[in-house]
C-alpha cells in the first residue's frame, strides 16, 4: 500500500536551491518564512480531483435535476432572493481575488509544504468563483424576477456597496502577500466564512431557497483546508520573532478592513432580507466572531505574541447598529441599486425590537416613512428625505454614518489639498499609515457628481427589458406601482458630491498620528 | 393605467459569446475579473506599498485592446477541468492496479527500470514542478479571467505530472523487489546531462515575470521540443520495447494536457496577432523575440539528453532520428502559426 506520509515527504522534496537563475522580488514581503513548517493538510492531486469531482457532481446534480424541475427557486421568498442579486457578484469577486492571492503566495513563500496547500486552494477558488456565478445564472433562469441576476457583474462596478466590497477584497492580493494571507485566510476565511456559508445557509433554507445552501455548503467543505493554510502560514510567521512587529500591524489592518465592509453588509443581508425570521446577524456575530474566532482561535495564538486586533472592541461596539444604518442608506438609495427592497412590516418591527432593543426608537420613524414612499404616485422618493447623500469613506468606501447617523464617528482630513472623508478613527489611521495606497481610484461621487438620477440609471443599464421600468424597486409588487424612468425624471434629483461645498466643514480635523507621512498633511 | 409587463432577461447579457449562444464556460468565467475598460470605470481601489495596483498592462510586453476576448478552446471551467483530471488520474490508478495484479510490472527490463524510470523519468518531476512554479504567478498576473484560468489549470497540470511520477515509482517499489526510488535529486542538481534542462527550468521559474511569455514559450517551444524529445520520444516510445506498458499510459495523459495547452497557446497567438489588433505587428515581433531567445535554450536542454538514449537497452530510434522527427513537427507547427522557427538559426 502506498503510504501517504511517504508520498508527501517525497513531494515536498521537489524544491532545490537554484544555481542558474536568480529569483526576482515580484511580491515584496517584510516577512521571513522558515522553509520547514507543519503540513497544512495532506492531499495528493489524485485524491483532490476525485474528492472535488464527487462534490461537484452532488451539488450541480441536485441543481440541474430535482431543484430545477420542481421550480424551487421560483418558490423561494421574494424578499430573500432579492439580496442574492447583490451578494453573489461581490462574493464571486472575493473568490477570484483569493485565487490571485494563492498565486502570489506560491511565488513568494519559500516553503514546499505551504506551496502544496496554496495550490489546492488556488483551484478551489476557481471552483468557488464558478459555483457562485453558476448560482447567479441559475437564479437568472429560474427566479421569479430574474432582472438583477442577469446584470449583476455588469452593475457591480458602479454600485456603492459592491464597490466597497471590492475594495475590501482587493486586500487579499494587493499588498504584501502575507498581509494578503491575513486578510484572506486568517480573517475572511477563518472568521467570516462561517457566518457567510454556514449561517446564511440557514436563513436561505428557512426562506425556501434550497439552491444557495447546496452551493454554499459545498463551498464551505473546502474552507477547512483554507483555514488550515492560514493557520500554518501564521504559525510559520510567528515562529520568527522579528516578524511580530509587522504581523500585529498587518493583522490589525486586515481585521478592520474586512469588518468595515463585511459586517454592515451581512447585517443588511441577514436582518433586512429574511422573511421567515430566525436569528439576527448580531447573534451570529457573537457566536462565530466573538466567541469562536476571537475567543478560541486568536486566543490560541496569544502565547506566540499575536494579540486581539487593535480595533476589535470598536468593531464589537459598532455591531449593535451598523447593519441598521447601512440598511437605512441602502433602502433610501434604492434607485441606485439593482435589486428590489421589500418594506418592513409590523411583524418585522417586533422582531427587530426583540433582537435589538431600542431599535424602534432609533429607526422606526424611517421605516414608517419608507412604507409611505414606495408608490411612484406619491411623487417623492426616500432619497429626498436627506439633506445630502453621505460622504463615502476614503479607505473602506462605506458611507460615513456608523455606528448611527446621529452618533457617527466620521471625520474629514485634508490631504494634498483634498478633503478626504473617513468613517472612523481606524480607517483614518490606516490611511495615514500609507496614504498612497488609497489614492488610486476615482470616488463614486467623482464619477457621478452632477448626474441626474435618471441619467445614472440609464447609463449604468439599471432598466428592465422594456427600457422603461427600473430593475430596482422599493417594493416587491410586479404591478402598476413599479417605478419607471419617467417617475425618476419627475423627481428631478441630482447626485451631488457632499464633499463639495461647506456641508461637512465641521468634520475637518488633524490627521491621526500613524506614520511620518501624516505630518505632511495640513488642515 | 397598467404598466406593460416587461419580458425579463434570463441570461447574462453583458458577455459577448464566442459561438451563437452563451456557453456554460463563458457564463461562469467571463468578467469574474473586473474590467476597467468595460464596467469598472473607477479603476483599482488599492495600491501596494510599492505603488502597484491589482492588475497592470505592463505585466506583459504584448498589447491587446481587450484581453477579455480570449476564450479557452477547450472551454474548461473548474467542473469540467477537475472531472477530466479525475478521469485521467483514475485511469492511471487502474492501469497500475491491473499491472500489479497481473504481474506485468515484473516484465520491466531491470536496466530500463533503474536507469530510465528510476533516474531519467524521476528527474522529470523536478522539471514539471518548476513549470508549475512558473505558471502560478502567471495566472495571478494575467489580464483577464479567461487567461488567468487557462494558466491556473496548466499550473495544476504540472503538479499533477510531477506527483504522478513520484506515486508511480512508489507503486513500482511495492511491486518490484529490490527497486527503490532514491529521488535522483543529485542527478538533477549535478549530472551534466540535466544541467541545461535545469537552467531552462530555473530561468522560466525565476526570471520570466511576463505571464504571456511563460504560456507561449512553454507550450510552443519548451514542450514541443524538450518534453516531446525527453519524455514522449524517449520514455513513451521506448517503454513497450522494455516490457513497460504502464509508463506510456501515464505519459499519454501528459500528452493530452500538452495538446490542450498547445491549443490555447495557438489561440492566444492568434488573438494578439489578429487583423483587428492595432498592435499585431509589434506583438509578432515580441513573440518572435521570445522564440529566438528560448529555442536555443530548449535545443541545448534537449541535445544534452542524447546520452540517455544510449542507456536504454534497446535503441528503438536513435537520438538523431527522434530529434529530427520532433523538430520537423515543431517547425511545421510554427509555420501553421505564421511564426518563424528559430531551430534552423540555432543549429
């Protein structure tokens, strides 16, 4: 019988000291990685492909056969299906970014065991990208309202929430490869894949969506190996004492960057798109992030000198309200999105109040008002309720309204003559560590300042097949209460960059002291 | 007044299909990578400390107005790719099981076993591993999802090839008394016969940051010359004459991968030199430069293998014959692509 251990020992021996060529520093890293570590896992290519084929056959088989024939997707709760239109495009980019992260880890980390693990993960990530796009197309074919599924990847580039998602997920591979591994394997996969792929599956199933659990649980069955990759990478990094000072900084940044997008986004997905209600996102967060990840996983690394991430307590404190604040913006800015929004009912109000005591006092007024403004006949939109759209954070791209609009921690900093908004002390600190990292792109407002709302919608393909009706709607009714582009024109709403003018002048403050480069900034 | 009920769109309308209808491959692959020239106008959100962004046009010397137009001729996505490789691996496993049960392994000529399988074939696993290493960062840098995926699959192919050799020799150890696989690493590191091959492998793995160059030269120069001669002509062609029935079977799966990869590389050359591409002429010059640079290295690596042909107990073909056949096929292939082979120049 072939011994797996022996096979692995021989395979690990593929590496040698090159003598005819010199390795180039393609992905510079601050870290020293020892060449020998513990195996992340033991799978030969032969066993891996056979295992993955079996999983694929089960999952795609179920979707192609029983689920499609029974018309299952069309029977799922409409409210739930709508948020899958937003979630799948951004989730699939996360998988794709992860594949790129693995490519640069293979290049950079001089360790044969880890390279084997990264290789299998690299192909897993192609798998997950394909699975999620397959699911997206499956919904386009079978869902009651396919509009939004069919355009998701096209619409995501100009969508304010999808942009924020992409900015966080670029952290998987744009930077020091080890920083990428911290973002991907240690934070996103170890902390967040449970609430995404396990807990979300419960919500989906409760709401009649059987296809998503079939895909997500199959994805999650690969994640244990990725977590093992993360743990082995981390174990290798902490075994060199001089790595610790970089590690803590990169880890702090990685946690905050992933939290700043994932938590408000998932909060909206869970709490505002369940029809048949079960747990709240806050409960899932306490279980998976606070108890499991911080309490157990990170706790185990403390003896090696790794501490709980710097802004963890801030994040924990924000968790009560950030999902609700994000929902408020998402729903009030519904014409900018590519999915539909089901108004909350009295029954929902009760659930929110029981899960988040004090919710009604803070948010009840908005949701009462929202219900009144879903009919185009009213001639007003929820967008007109606000003085301006909120500034978007320079680092995390999320609106600067957290934890709540009235208690927000937003601030503005002058940088090279520009007013840059930040959502929090953490994002501002991260910016000042290395400002050039966050200055490559055009902000959403820079792209669309001065646009009429109707112009934004038409230019970005957010209309249905008739060329008149919006893909997004503030309700789920497929009738004459659907908004058309004429209704939007009648609103005469113009997108304005809130950073122009004096609206936020009181927010301007000194930069937080993060690095010497911050000293060049003047108020 | 009732609004007209719009007939909804039920498929991805943003992908331009290669054929008449959108294929499953295209639907689950295209635009997974953001495309700033199409829908992602904001550019890249993050820079590294060194100032680079997620993907950069300078990652290859070739130019194309829209890299996303590339399509894998094999139309593989993960499911079809993994299924295909699982089938190949299962067929190898069965062939080994059958040979073990029937005692066929015992028919292998002992010199063939020790010298060709135990040393030459084993050394090949290091070469395949180096190619894996070259393709992993190439997939990272490729300028579209359709290109990233073919490079990723090829990286995986190469690890499969390398591992298959090691596992096969373990099977031989279990079935042939006295045979032991010592790894032959010293041979790879020191034997003059393999030094040009190692040099080629190290240059590809460590000094070829251009992802397109890795794909083009591996599939159009290195494999058609070096792998064709050292693996197909020597090991696969000689094996049956030495009582070895299973090795040719394993190499058959490698050749299948090689054909698939050559096909995408052919298609890629077609893409960048097509009549609609403004930089077609400049691209042709770049590719010709790669051919001129890598062909002498490949020939040197291949020619250094000549003594191994002498070590096989039965000289099925001479090195010269095998070399001529291999190079003829290679030159003809280059001609079909309207490229100039550098074989004549180099010899």
